[in-house]
């Protein structure tokens, strides 16, 4: 079955800097790659996703890139703000079910 | 649009007791999922329903876990008897049938934090 590895497990950045989180997946048939943000005491919130027929997608300060050949995808957050502090999860699937990485705890230091 | 609702938000039980969790998905979403999230890990799928039928329950420990979605809307997840290793957050998610949204996008509820002592 699918296996998703996520790095780093923790990331601290200064406010205004960029943050990059990387994931690799094992099943070349996976075609959907969402990113979720989870704040303390809340459920995961979908922040951006990408499908296998697209190499990059951007939404304001957030972007995701996908390299199907290397089977890895990345989340890029620019101009980080304190409210970006949370745990971020990547996932991969062939529609369903989602297989999640172990998460990255992002801390944005003001 | 109202999100996925779950209750209770917190539950503390002793091992060998039983517990039940309730989920109400986003209106019109045909697909409902239950995930288990152990502290420090990503969510892991337990069971997936399409309307009131089970699509995938391959990772559900069926000797102690059961789930149902009788009328294709609300769902309950039950654990009986609970073990210490069942301590986790139980998340419910839903996604549309595709007629009014993306098949792919899953929306999560706030979760139920279960502590087994």
C-alpha cells in the first residue's frame, strides 16, 4: 500500500521568512496530494491540494509543487505569519483513502 | 455551510469499558470517513462509507470496533471493549458525491479525544 514520508518533523522560522515542507510517496498510481493544517484541539483543515496532471499550484502565500518522476511534493509558505504556526500534514491517494505523513510542527517566531 | 459535527469532544473511560462517538457530515456529502489519530502521528483511516454502505474497513479492528451509518447521513463509531492503546483522537470526515463538489476533498470535524485509563 501507499506510504508517505514527511520532513522535517519540526520547523522554526522567523516571521516573514519562507517555510518549506517536503513529502515523498511510494505508490506511483497516487494522483491526489492534499495538504492539511491542524491547530491545537481542532480537526485538520484542507489548505491546498494538487492533482497529478498539474506540476504546481498557488493560492496567495501558499504553493504546492509535485514531481511525479521523483514521487515527491512540497508545500511552500511565503511571508510567514504567527498564525501560520500549526502542524501541517501531507497526504497522498488515488481519490481515497488518504494516507497521511506524520506531520510537521511549524513555529513562526515573531 | 455547516461543517462536520462530532460529539462528544472529550471522553475518558477505563479499559474494558465501551464508548461510542457520533458524527454528522456536511449536508449532501455521500461519503463519510472515520480516522484514528494517535498523538504525534497523522490520521489513519478506520472505515469509509458511501451512503450507508461500507467501502473500506480493512484497517478497522473488527474484534472491538464497529461503525454504522444506517440512513446514509449520521454515523456512530463504537469501541467495545476499549484498550489502553485506543487512546487517540477520532476524526470524522466527509466528501461530496461529485455532483456538487470534488470527489477528492475531505473535510474534517473537530474530533473526539478519547483517553483510556
